[in-house]
C-alpha cells in the first residue's frame, strides 16, 4: 500500500493532467451537440469495424469445418444420384411411366463416394501426384477413382492407414477411356506434360464430329462411372495416325486450386477384375 501511495505522489502531476484532460473531453462531448454527434458516429464506425473483423475471424475458424460438412453432403448426394441412375437405367419405358421414382424401389448403387481433403500436391512433370487425408482405415484402396465437384481428378495409386496418393489426369502415366457427349465412339485420354489445364483425347475415329466447347465424358472404365465430366473440347492437334483424330480439351478440374475431392468406391470392382483376369489364366 505504501508503494502505491509513493507511486501516486511521484506521478501526481501526470495523473492530475490525465484527469483534467479526460474531464475536458467529457465536457466537450456532453455539452456540445456537434462534438457529441461526431463522437457517437466515430464510435459506431469503430465498433462496426471491430464487429466485422470479429465475424471474419470466427468465419475463418469455422470455414474448414463448414467445408468438410459440405463435402460430406456432396458425397451423400452423389451416392443418391448414382443409386437413382442405376435404378432408372434398369427400367423399361412402361415402368418409368408408373413407379420410376418410388423411393422404396431404389436399389443400392454400385458406387459409393468417400469425401477427402487434399493435404499435398506436387506438379513436377513426370511424377505429378496429390495426397489425400483418407486412407485404408477410411475405406480407400488403390485403383479407386477420384473426382472433384467439377470433374475427374485421377486414380488412387497407393494408400497408408490415414493417407492416400493419387495419380492425377495431369500425369503422363494416366490413361482413361473418354468420349464426346452424345457420341458412342471412345478415345484415349492422356496428358502431354505441358499445361495443367489441358489434356489430349487421342485415337478418336476420324469420322467423329466435334466442335469447340463440346463436353468430354468418361466412357468404358473399371474405375469411374460413365458420363462423368472430364473437360471441354478446345482445338484439334496433330494425330500420330491419319485414321484417327486428336484434340486438346480444357480440364474441368482446376489442379491449382483443388482442395476437396470424392473418392469413388466401386463395390463390384474386385469381382469384375477377378472375372476378367480369369480369361488370361
């Protein structure tokens, strides 16, 4: 207590000056309408800015959780969509007119979707890869397809308990059967190692007609469902065989900004793979 009194006595002049200044401001802002209005408007502006900053900080804290919730919801919707496509695809026209959309009649889909976050990316030409935060313990295995909310991403190459590595479209080792929308002719999709936004569709029959902006979809594949968006036709390029056409397509997935994906679990993959391999035995 004595130290406190000593401090007040030593700094009495400064403390008195501060009190007088504070009292002066009080008189100015309480006895003058103009100064009071300026003070109130300034205080409201400052408090508004502080409130806005506080809301932004809270939004950033919750953003990751919100993104995960949205991704999980997207996976659920994809599961329901594939179940509906599977059911509708097996119906006759007469059946479609009567009970095509009775929910009790929907069969389980061949495909399930596992949401995952991108934890690392490496784009170095010949060894491009993407790392996800889901692994064997989450049901992810090698040879599962991976898509984003806009298009095809790649194929799972290897997994650990908690992570998996994906070979993306923009890797020279990646190949996929693809076609132009509303066409029955398939070609081979690959990447020439130049532009992360552009891939090439090769071995398309020469008589196949295509125009800039046409949608390119998945075709026959043991990994991806049919008719998933890959990209959009840009321009023809030189083909290695005069009997086939080759063109560039702009990929639907932006590999520079990808953050969340869905891993495709084909429940019949192992069964189909074992049956097809039996032919070579």
